[in-house]
C-alpha cells in the first residue's frame, strides 16, 4: 500500500502529518492523547484504537475537502 503525503505543519518534518490511503481514507500522524481526564470522556472505544492530538491548522490547510 502506498500512502500519499498530504501535508504537515511541522517545520522539522516530524508530526503532525496527514496522509491519504488509496481508498481515500486519511491517516493521521501526531502526538498520542495521554491526558487521563480527556481519555475518560471518549466514547465507544474499541480494542486497538488510539487517539491523536491534531492541530486545527493541519486539518484546515491539508485535509481533503471532498
């Protein structure tokens, strides 16, 4: 599978970054959400799911609009 790089707001080339999968789904690279109070508010968490903090600027600049 080949991911298409969409963009990053990181000046050093690290996270946060967005990628697009061949089927159009989006892959997000970012810092893991670790705040216990925030994690306690998440709903319907399935095994294997993780949560990533994404700056709004990354989504507004690079997320597909379709």
